């Protein structure tokens, strides 16, 4: 009956699925949920976690945040035997004295208050753990455990069993690379703020214009205190500006820091001279304010994303260890100890660590992340496999031919592009302005000096120093941190994460664009199916296939399940199914209502090459011993791609680079305006070369990609954007990371970021006005401390307000 | 009026004390994470029987 009226029953099931959310993870439960303790769970994994927490009195976890759990569906259990290897263990832990061990893990799953609570109560699950502390923003946990009661492996297995499997990869073995928290900036900011407040207080008598003759000893005393308080401001808090100005001068560049450093220095020397010679009160208050505001700007600019890494290389993609077979025994060994000739064992879902030859087993390798080929490759024993591919199917035995670092893929990182030192942090826009600014100021200052020198020598010196003081480009230096810093934050709200504010600037100058195909403009996850075969499947047959496919968690089976679900065909009751079996990496088979169904690769079904061109991409169907046809997997462009390409065209010429074959050339031609702009079968190295060639022709290249195969091109390009389904997953080194769910908004985001440069120009206009006012006082040699004390903070505050309000209004105009 | 000297010096010493407290707080890592403690403080410890 169900098969005859599939739609009605399907709707009913879907409605139930909408209502029941898994008690643990909150995801909708499947048609037949796991029921335990009167609660519904979407899968066994979630139930197990609930069980562990329930048995240990940790159910408060579910009260802090509802459905707090991390879904375990579709995640295969990892093996942590390698954590018992002394070599791996000693390189992973932060500190150990043989009794107590401290270790820190990155837990990408951390997402809510419940996570913090549970992870900080780990000692209730394992009494060997004596301390655990979570840093929510960095998604890190710091653990201390007793070696006699537990081991590193047990701790990691515990974390993994409750859904928080730590991200351990080859990169975690490099201790030097781990960021050390640098607190010196906070000290500098604190010292500057402290001195600023106190100097202001001590300068009050001056502001109020109290009679000097009467209490002159007070003024002198306050002056000395001001000098005392300014010394740390100039030589500690402001030291970075001197250093960077000096570096700039050594490279024969007039960066924005040169006039800043000059201004700070002149401020200090002139003020100290005035105070010590008892002539005037000096400008120590404005000086401290200037340094303080500059540092606040820097702080605002630096507050970016703690948990997103923009600098990952292949080491973050590879696991820590592989299973090496020696004398008939398998033992985990860390990847960098693998030598050519070693025999390793790779199971379903595991990564191939280095180039190798297959000794035993049939390989079905998914290279999509590495090369951009959308379909898995089938290889028999004796064939070569390359590092980075993921085996899907039976267990393989491989004989390594290369070391990990010398494999085909990892060699990409030996390219020149990766040796490039991090460019200077300074903003190019600010430095361009800085160049003209410095020259103009010096000219005006010298002109004032020359004008006054024959008439009044002291006034000449006064005017010259006052020009340098008042023109100190504080407002210019604050515009970029506040405007671009806020733009960064607005983009971050839409899940477009930029590495730093220089990236916003770089967008302005892009002239050529390069786009990757697989995973970038097409999705890796979703795809739809088309049944190819005559006659079409009957309803009974479809229901039968749905029944056997929904038993399997394999991605392709899931695709079939979803395909039928969309058509309103539910699986039949389990009682009508018998003899179901999964042949790992090959297919599935089962008997429904007495009719045998088989679903899988062409070899599994027994189709020979001449029976179909879709050989390796289709899922073949055999019902009752007859080959019925196959499901073709079609990849779809992400929705919004047309709009995106259109927006990119506004910025420059757009080219497509794909590692895949030319299957989709025709489909893509209308998008890329002529086939000349599309390049298929590009190796990772060729992609890099392509970008390099464009740059040699004078183009500023922006690249949008996703996988390891784009890593070289992304690094080489002036601006690399990575698209990812999950920001916690591996992404190659880049300047910006976009979450796939914001893909349709990318055109707006790019336009907004490019427009925001105009705000900086506007802020520079303000700065110019203030400078002209200040200069008109200065060239007359009549800059009183009071004028300076008003002008300096006023200009800074207006720039900050203009920047913040302006960028927010601009965002609203772009509906962001 | 000379008492003002004393007052100013005392106030400066107090201010330096606060600066020292700030530097100590930064050094001991209290500024490394400015989010998690705000969540942590809201957890009640009601399951003491497990301790």
C-alpha cells in the first residue's frame, strides 16, 4: 500500500521529522529516530553522548543551551593509537614533568555556553584531569592531567566520545609555529592611557589660565611631573612608530610613520625645553593624547578573528600519523618519519600521506580537494596514487615512493610564492599620502623658518617646531584603522572574514580576476541525480531503491535518498527488506519484497566499458538481475554565480581555471564570455604560473578558490579569497575567507568594501581642514598649548566618529 | 599651600598603584580572553554531590 501511495505517507513522515529535533544536537531526526529514556535522538552517536553525560550527572549541559550537542552523524570514529607513540606525544604536549602534563587543543566544535560548561567539567568524566579551561573566542581548551591516572590518548578519546574531537594535524607538531600571546601592546596602551589622564590633570591650571606669577613654583613642579610622565609614553608606548619610521627611511620610503615619529619627537623636545627653561608650559598633554589615540586606533584595527587561520599550509591538512606495516605488524608512526619504501595501510575515509604505489586493494580516490577533479578515480593495484587524495572504499596497502614533504602536491609549497616574506603591515594608501604629506609639511616648516629668521630667531624656531607638531598626521593615521577596521567587522558579520585592513585596500586596485570551478562556483556537497536508462523506473522500483539506499551512510547513497525524498518517495518498512549488504567502496545490495536490488559502481554491477560513457561517474542500478541504467551525478553551480561573475566583471577581466576535465565547458561558456577565458585540466602549478603571468603583464590579480590545488595561485595572487562550507575546516593560506552560505552576498560585499575607500578620502579631507587651521596658528609662531590641546583631540574624535558612522551608513546603503 | 605638593605626590602614587595592578592583571593573563569568563560566571554549581 505504501508503495502505491508514496506521496501521502512521505508527507506524513516529513512532518514528523520537522517536529522532532534530536535531544542532543537539535538536528531533525530521521523517519525512525532512536528513542531512549523517552527522548528522541537522530542517531546512535548522539544517544551515546547523552548516555555518558546522563550517567555522570552532567545533564545540566542540556539546560544551559537547548540542543547544545554536536552532531556525530556521518562522522567516522577516528583512531588515536598514534597518541601512545612517545615521539608524537612529546611533540604535542606543551609541558610535562612526568607526573603532570599540560596540553592545549583546538576544538572547532565549541559554539555555545554549554560547550564551555561541559569542557570545564571534564574532571567529572575522568578523574585524571585536574584542570580544564576553555578560551571561547580561540576555540581552545587548556588541559592539565596526571600521567599516573590517565594518558594523552585517553583524554583525546574522551573528548572525541562526547563530540569534541580535537583538531590534531601534522601542523600541530610544530611547536614554534604556535602563536605566543603577545601582551606588550596591551602594556603600551595601558601606560599611554595612564600618562594621558594624569598629564591632563596636571595641565588643568594651564587651561584655566591661572595667574602664573603668584604660584609659579606650582607650574614648574607640574611641568617636571609632566616630563616624568611623558618619558614612558614617548620611549615605550610610542617606540613602535620610531622603529617603523626608521625601517621606512632605511628602505628609502617616506611612510606615514615618518611624520608621526617626527611629530612625537618634536612635541617632546620642544615641550621639555619650554618646561626646563621655565618659558612656557609645553604640549605634553597633547603628546600623550596623540600617542594614546594612535594606539587605540591600532587596537581597534587588530581586533579580528581569533579562531580563523589565514596561514595554513598542507601540514594542517594532513593527519599526524599513518599506519606503517612492519614485520606483519601495524604501528602508527608520525608522518615526517615516513621514508620511501615504507608500507602503509590506508582505510576508508583516510588520506594518502605521500605519493605511493598500490600494493594491495582497489583504490577509489577522491582528489576533488587536491586537483579539482569532481569524480573519484578508480585504480587497481600497481598504479600510482598521489598525496592528498582520500580513499573511499576498501583498505589499501601502499608502498611509498616519496617522502611527505617531497610529494607531487606538497612540492607546491617549495615554490617561490611561499617563500615570500610577509609584506610590511603598513597600509599602502596611508603611505602614499604620507609621502606627499611629509614633503609638504617640511616645505611649509622651512618657509616659516626662513620667513621669521631675519626678524625674530626664537619665533622662527617656534614656528618651525609648531608646524611639525600641529601637522603631525594623527587624523590621517586614525582614518584607516577606524574605517577599514569597521568595514572588516561589517564584512565579518556576513561571514566574509578578511585577514587585515590592507585587504580592503587591495580590493580597490584589482584589475584581473581568476575563479576556480570545483568547490568554488560549483558545490562539492550538493548535486542532483538524473536517471539514465530505458524504460524509466516504476514507482515500486524507486521505492525499493530508496529502501536499500537509506540504509547506508555513504555520500552517494545519501544523495539517492535525498533525490527520492524530494520526489516524495519514502523508504518501505524494514520488515520488507532482507539480505541487505554494503560492499565498501563498491556498492550496496538488498532484497525488497523478494526482488533483489543492486546499486553501485559499474564494476560492481558488471557493466563493461562500451555500455556507457558515464562509466566512472554514474551509480548503476540492477534490479532482478537486469541492468536498468545509471544515475548521473550532475554538479550544480552555486546559486548566485551569475550575479557574482557579473559583479566581478565590473572589477576586471574574469578567467576560469579548473583542474577538472572539459565536461562542463559548454554549460559555462555563456558565463565567461567566450571560451578563451576558460582553462581546464590545470595542475596546481599551472594555476600558479597563470596568475604569475598575469602579474608580469602588470595586472593586480584577485583569485577565488577553495582547495589545496588553488593554494599556489591563491598565495601568488595579490588577493586570495577562499570559499569554504565550514570555516573550521582546512582552508589554504589566503587573504580572505568566505563562508559558502554568504556566497550570494559576495557581489554586494565586494562593492561595499571597494566603496569604503571613498570614506578614507573623506576623512583625509577633514584632516586637511584641521591641519590648515592649525598651520595658520603655527606659521605665526603663535600655537598656544591650549589651541593644541583642543585641536588634537577634536580632530581625532571627529575622524573616528566620521569613520564609524560613515561606514555603517554605507553598509546600510548596500543592504548589509 | 605647600600641602598641594604632598597631595599631588600622594595621588600620583595611588595612580601608579593602579597602573601596577593593571600591568599585573595583563601579565597574569586576565586580558587574554575577554569573553569566556563572562559566560563562566553564570554557571551554578548545583551538582556538588558529584565532587
